[in-house]
């Protein structure tokens, strides 16, 4: 499975089978987590055989079950967008390995003895990982490509005609629209500038995406980059 295929196949899964993840798959996930932490200064941690985070309290409300493996998404305060970007790469790797995941912001019980949160860091969320009891379902897309795009190219402004985005840009946005975001609000916009430069920014909302808009922005940037192809553009 390619990353593009993983983007389309990935859905949030809350119920999991009592099936152990093979050692080689754990090793692949751990390798990417270690590389990402080293490259971006993050502190993501893979926690295995720990059933308590999703067995009580708010987890029951969220209808989670069968979860004993998860990724503790920990980063320095103010680095949430970077965490979303690199964390989604781990999520998509899991999908290519035949595993399921779900970004979970609130409905879990903290287990401070199972992962480390250093001074200046915070636990942003947990991501269960394992073999799903189902494959999840695609949420209806609330927004269209036109809703989340903006053309700032000089020639487009001069001509005052409807923008015609390049195919790579459209493919990037299509991938971004499949990204998981808090309560599926999709609070993001992609702005195309001259020179194939792309700006990703948060869209305004009275709820601010429940405080997870920076993480969501990183996740959708990851999806856009895969869909558009890193060789076709530069981030502003």
C-alpha cells in the first residue's frame, strides 16, 4: 500500500481486536517515531500492552474498546503543528502495515507512568494503534476544494478571472480534505502564491477547533505534501 492509498483507506477506528501487533511492525513504527523525534525535536512515544488509558472514564463515553497499544503524542509547547505533521506520517505508516488508528484528544485517562512528559512539554493526545474490529467509515466532507483554497498569484489577480489551479495543487487539497481533524471541522486553507509557493493556514472559527487547530494544520500539511508531491512546490 502506498501513502496515497493509505490516505484514502485510513479512517478513525475506536474498537480493536485482541490481536497482538507483530514485532516487526512494532519495530517499523518505533524506527519512524525515533527518526521523527530526532529530526523535529518531538517526544512521541509508542506504548504497548497498556490497557488502562482507554478502559475507564471518558473512554467509555467515546465508545473505545480493546485498546492496549497507543502513541503518546508529546511535544514542546508551541510545537503542535510540527507534532501533527510528523505524527500523521506515523499514522499513515501504520495504515500501510495493515493497522488502524484514531487521533484522540480528550476521551482517555492519563497514564503518567507509561510515558514521559518533560518540563516545557505537554501531552497533546493519544493515538490508539492496532487491528481494528472494523475499518471505520469515511466522514462526509463538509467542505469543497473551493472552500479551502485561495489564489494569490499576481497574474491571476491581474486577469480577474476564475482561478485555474495546477493539477498538483488540486491533488494536494483533495488529500488534505481526507485528513482527520477535530470534530471534522476542517479549519484550514491553502493559499497558492507565485513560484509554486504554498501557504497553509488555520481558518477562523469561534470554537478554534476545540484547541486542536494547530495539530490539525500539521496533519493536513502532511496529507497535502503527499498528494501534491514535495517536488512540485515550496511551503511559505
